[in-house]
């Protein structure tokens, strides 16, 4: 529906469509890459303590306690860290701050679809760089005769929805290809097997690395993300943030985020559980005839050579199991399946067996 009250840009927007968040009970929900395990008990305790201290006052606009915690965890200076209300907000500020040069932003043709939404919102031209037939990002395809002729580069590493990652050497190659433009590396899933580019920040002034606490820290419901980069990049993000919302992180989010980093043992325990389930699920899917891409994320990307992905997804939903199906070119026969608990993975495999038998 269009309205005469809308500004012209609103009518042209193509908003991001998030994964389904159903209200039904007893679903096996493997469609939005949430962590199947709850956050650390220390996170819950910290949030409760923050609430008891009172919410009548504004939070720290700099979220300094969280910045200091993140900086210490990654061996960075505090002014090399920018926290935000989820990594999506951090990404939105980065697109506004760094990519409005009037030329095309380079990104993979198969990646996180919100990147294109930000470009539409800010009027940033896009050049989609195809992944290879093996769904691998080809760094050489990002080379341009004049590096300044592009707005920048954005990649997810590991990539979403494929789950495949680049080694650090190839990330460095991207940084060297475009030394006068920002290369944004979205590492939402890096804790599940990828190689973080954060150690490269001191060497590359054009590198911005974005993380989220939604996945490996089990805080999707709290909305905490952050960017790491040299001070001049962080200052740009601060300027955008303080022109939009000076208080993006509330007191509870700051307290919970700090506690999540402080309980490293719990993080390692739940991450190991996800990785173990991923290994078992890949084997089970292959036994059912699926082709599964190598994953460094908390999900797998799989296709069945003999059966239609949409039909499989519909059959699973009818049996109370949700997975993500993208009706997009090149990947319409793939399913993205989040890694659940062992019990959830078992239910998925049983449901898949039933669906495939019915489709045969």
C-alpha cells in the first residue's frame, strides 16, 4: 500500500525480511541461527542486578563498561571499539559512514540480504560479485584497476547463508586491493570455526570488523553488537550514532554484554556443544542423501539432489520443524538449517526421513 504522506524514498525501499518468529508452541525452531542454549547464568544475574539498581536514569551513552570489556577481550584500545544495538544497527551506521561515495559497493551475490537493504536506504549503488560455482568467495574478482572507483567492500566471513569462510590471508588480500576504501568484514559467525580479522586492525587502517553477541553468546534477545577498527573509523561511527540515537544500548544490555564476556568457560562449553552437534548433523544429512557445504557457522547449508527444497521445507513445517528456505537465484534448492540441541537435531533428522519418504 502506498500513501501520499510517504516521502519518495520510502516507496522505493525493499525492507529486509527476517526469519519467521512463530508464536506456536512445541516447534523445533532451526530457521534463524539462534543459539540453542540459554545465556550464561552470570548474564541473567547481571541483568537482574542492573534492573534492581533502577531504570529511571539514562544509560551510559558511551557504554564504556562494555567497550572496556570488549577491548580487553580482543587486546584492543578502548577507542578501537564501537558498541551498538545489535550488529544490524552497527552495520547500518557503517554503511552510512563509509560507503556513500557515489560509486558501487562491492559485495558477494549470495550473502546477508540486509546489506542490499542498507544500500537501498542510503542510495548506495551495488555491484554484486558472484561466488564461484562451489559457493566460494573469489577474492581476485574484487580487484579493480582503480581502487578508489568503488565505495568499499562488504563481506560476511564466514559467509551467510553458505557458512563457508575465508582464511585470514585472503582477507588481507582484499584489504590490499582497496587500501583507500573501507573493507567491512561481518564476523557474526566467526566463533564457530572462522578466523577473525581483528588481529589485522593495527596494520590496516581500512579494516572494520563487526561482531554480534546474538549467536555464540546466546544474546539474540538482548541486541548487542560491536565494531572494531582504528580510532578514525570508530570516530566516524560515533558521529553517526550521536546524530541518530545517543543511547542505543540500555542498562540491561550493557550489563548482560559485559557478563557474557566475563564467563569465558560457559562460552567455550556451549560453543563446543554446537560444534559437536554440527558435526553429527552433517553426517546424518549426508546419510539422507543431502549435499552439505563445509560450514564454519552455527548452521549448515544443504541441498538434496533429488528433491525440491521448498517442498522439503513445507513438509518439515507441517511436522513442527522450521528451517530457512530462500527463494533466490542460485540457492533456491538449498536449505539453511540452524544447529540445535542434540534432541532438536534428532527431531529434525526424523522429520526429514519422513518428508523424504513421502516425496519419493
